[in-house]
C-alpha cells in the first residue's frame, strides 16, 4: 500500500511582480494538500496577501491554517527559514534570493525541503516558416508585458536569416505602436514603471553597455517621452547587432528590453538558446500544420535545457502542467498533479496478514 503520508507546515515566500497569481500558485495547492501555510509576502506588495487571508477566513477556513506575516529579509532568513516547525519553504524570486533561502534552510534542524522558482533569460527562436505577424505580436507582448517584469518574459530572440529583416522591421513598428509609457492609473497608459529606481538604473546600465559594445537600438527610450533618467519609467528598447559577449543577452534584465540576434540554422539557434545559466522556458515559432516542422520542434523539446518548451506561444502557464526550472532557474516544481507531491511526505505502509 502507498499513502501520501503526513502533511507539512510550509512557508510561502512570494514575490512582488505577480503578488496575487504567485500566492494562488503556492498557497492553494498547499492548503488542498492538507497543510498549514505561513505566507510571507514581498515588502513591496504587502496588501494582496492580507486580501487572500481575508477571503479564506470569509470562506470558512479554520483559524491559523493560513497565517500572514510581514518580515524583514534578515528575520526571514535567520528565523522563518531555519525554524524547525517549518517543514517546507517555497520561494519565488531572484537567483540570489533563492540561494540565500536554500543556505538558510540548510542551517536549520534536519534537512528542510525547499522549492525554488527563480529567474530566467528565456529565449525564442523564429524559424523561416513562422507566421510573422502572429509571431511578432506575441513576442512583443511576451517581452514587454508587465514592463518585462516576469520570470518567464521573453528576454532574447533568435531569428532565422531568411526572415530576420522583415521580423525586426515588424517588431520595431509594433513596439512603437502598442505602447504608451506613463502613469499606470490612467486608462490610456499601456506600459507602467519598473519596481524601483535601482531596477531602472540597472536596466539602463545594461542597455548602455550593450550599445557601447556595438549593439544598435531600433527602438529606444527616445521614442517614449515619459522615459526619463532617474525615474522608474523605463521605455521599451529593441536591440539588434547583439551577441553573447553582452550582458543583455546572458543575464536577466527584468525590464522592457529585448535583444534580437540573426542565426543561420536550427542547430545554431539551439546552441545559443542553451548558452545560458538559466533554464526556465523557451519557445519555438514555426508552422504547426507542417509535420516536418513539428518534428523539428520535438527535437528542440528533447534538447533544450529548460523546464517548459512552447510552440507558438510564450510567457504563459497552465495549472495542469508542471512549472519548473533547471540550472539557475530553480529546483522542485509547482502546479499539475506533480506539484502536490512536493507538498506531502510520502509514506509506505506494509502489512502482513497471518494465514491459517
């Protein structure tokens, strides 16, 4: 007999960029699996967690099964992550934050379980048979939605030389057409600020270094009057003439910036897509009605070093599918039926019945 076994007391450390969604993804499966949960939200977004708690209390959740606590980084690492009463820590955030959580958990009593959903430098590859208008529209959105502040945002694009010139022309045009940068509380704004002045400065530094190294900006902050140095309003930037010597193509940007690189073959694209310390998602844009193209896609599925591979979509998740990363993008998984296995202790039950 196999039993799911004993439940856990878990801690969910949630991020600021999707404070409702990430709370749902981590807290609800844990509660459904029968666990008590301590929710520690990001300091930038404390209110959504309180709303979630209020909703559960109103729905009749027993007292203290879900608790919300607001802690500093120091207390989170030194007290929450090390507390022996906490069996499992789920963290969504940066690579540096994930490493700190893992190290803190290791200092606690026993071997605490840790699930880490970390950053990405997610690539897209546009094959010669891709539907360009559809592909461009989806990749522009995948790069700039939420000001690029998504762990699975498109951050680098490789385009086959057969369609490269047309792709970059359409991509630059659509970026300029789709976005108005400004106050997110105004109905005509379609792109808001990044999270902090420090983040804005880091994003602008990455772009400036790429341009100094030879990159060209087809779309820059000059195209968006609201973008001003020293503010959190960062304009969408589309860079070409980029390569992997530039940080903008190798390190997470987490802002409205995209680098587009020309490739000559599927093999070259695959090598560049895997040339990364991250491995969260990757997308292939091709003709899904052509069996030969689907066969190429399936070969990418086998060879890409990522947790998720998309065909003709990006920056999306499905609760029925596991969400996981490899390399610096994390460990463990959430969502799908497999996600529940992370949230319980397996227990084997063996019985012998005496016979006459």
